[in-house]
């Protein structure tokens, strides 16, 4: 397993967040609606999670209580996460059912600009474009080779550029973005010559991607496609924390992936240092939309169950800074000075305590 350090540009972040409500491998047909009054959440809107969504463990310990929807204010009730005793992942024990969960997305990330532009301007921008054409577009022209080399020489952020493309193989590779949102990432790839396809729960997002000329499907439609071994890479940017059965989803994606393909996943980390510091105000909790948040071990086990092994873990220092700034802003003002001291004394970033788990996995060959 390799660990890659990548600087971060938040214009490239895959927060094309998916709006999934998958229960028993079926997709809820409820449309995203306005935020209900608290009296509109009857007891029948909730169910209990009986096992860890990543390792299937059934023993839990209390982890984070009284979690409010601090950042989007779509619901008015409090939630609580428990921690799996086996893999240390977090599980939302009392969660909304598939019929009600879509209503918790009323003011969530929805239909982002689909341009996919990386904002390349000036000399360095032109060199960056040459690097992209060489690394991802597969160009071997002398001009592109020279431009890619010069991009490195002038201090171009190769790691950030690679992260923006989610480490996918060069065009014309076949890419599926599961949880594509309005298509920013897919548009970026299409402009570099990739054969791209999107899947998203939100019908408005699916329609937007189709309007851009990119094939897009909802999960039920995707399950009807003949995609066995079809894709060279499948990407999921902040998706599996939103689904009821991530292990089943990963198994389905393994079927769709070529034997020599790659799977990209980015997800909040259940063992992030930010959670230790900020507790219920940590930006990554996102209750009630995040049904479970894996640890690195939990994600490894879920991937292994589906026939994958982790090949690469990417550490992104600026992600920590952004997550902590958001969490600090949400925390009570009278506690912020103590929190700043805790931030200053925090341990160094590692693949275990990073705010996000950003990994590349590959199929295990039998």
C-alpha cells in the first residue's frame, strides 16, 4: 500500500454529493422535499441499525451524542453515533428509513455547476493543461511532453492535479462516477477524451448530466444495464456514507469494473483527529444523512468483502484545515479558545487519523 501526500485545491473537491436512499438494494422512490416540521417525523420514520455497515459487527459502544444538523438545518431532531467495537467505524444507530431519508436533503449540496473547469490561466495554467493532456489525455506529442516537464519544473502542483482527476488511467478509459451530482467531474473528464457515465439518485442531477450529452442513470436504471466488466475506473466521491448497504454497493461495482480496473473512494474518516477535538460539532458527521462513517480498517474490510484490496491512501493536509475551520465555526463561541489550543497540539496527519479517507483500490485476482 502506498501513501501519497497531496496538496489541496478546494475548487477540485469532489463534493458532488450523492442523494441516495438505498435499502435492501432497492432505491426509495421519494423525491427530495422541503424540510418538514418536527411533528412530521413520526416514530415510523426511524429504524435501528443492527450491525456495522462495513464489517457486520454487532457490538457497539457510545461515540457521539446530540448531533444536530448544524451545517444544513434540514432536520430539527438530534442524532447519535455509536462505534463498532470490531472495526471502529461509526454507525448512526437510530436512522431515518428509506422513505424519509430523502427529505433530509432539502438544503443539501445539490446541483453544482457542471463546467468542470480547473481555472487554468497564464503560463502555469497552460503548462498545467499540457500536463493534463499528457498524463490524462494520453498525448505523447513533443509539445505536451515538454509542457508537462516544465509544469513540474516551475513548481506546478502535480499532486493536486492528479487528485482533481481522481488518479484515473489515461483517456480514452471508460469511467463511471457513482454519485455524479450535476456532473462537474464527468465534464472535466469528457473534455480530456474519456468515455464517461454517471449515476445519481437525484433526478434533477441526472437530467442535468444528460443535458450535457453524458449518459446518466438513477441507481435502479443502472442495475438494469449490462455493465459486467465494463469500466476501467469507478469513482465514488462522498457516497458510501450515504447508503444503507455499502458492502452490497461495493460488490455491485466490482461486477461492473474490469479485472485490471481501479476504484476511487473518498469518505469522512471515523477516526479523524477532528472528531476527537470537536466531538458533535465535527464537520464530517453530517447526521442524519451520513448513515455510517468508516475507519480505515472498516473500509478495508468492506472492500475485501467485495473483492478489492487498498492500493493507495492519499493524505491531504489542507482538507484538515478546512474541516477544522468549519467545525470551529459551528462550535460554541465560549469553547473556541480551548479548541484552538487542542488544534495546535494535535498529532501529525497520518493515514489513520486523516479527516477524509481518500483511497484507490483494485480488484483482487483469484
